[in-house]
């Protein structure tokens, strides 16, 4: 699971992990700020 404040860094990290061959990557879209607003 990946998350950051606004989602930008975790999105970049998820892309790198996918390029490295990782298959199960869960990124909290919009970061925890978006999650908190839900």
C-alpha cells in the first residue's frame, strides 16, 4: 500500500514499482487528504 499527502509521490513510486515487476500495488489516489474528505 502506498500513500502520501496529495497522491503525487505515491503515484510516482507505484509506477517505479510496476516497472520493477511488482504486480500488486495499491495506491491511495489523491492521497490521504482526499481520503480524509470522504
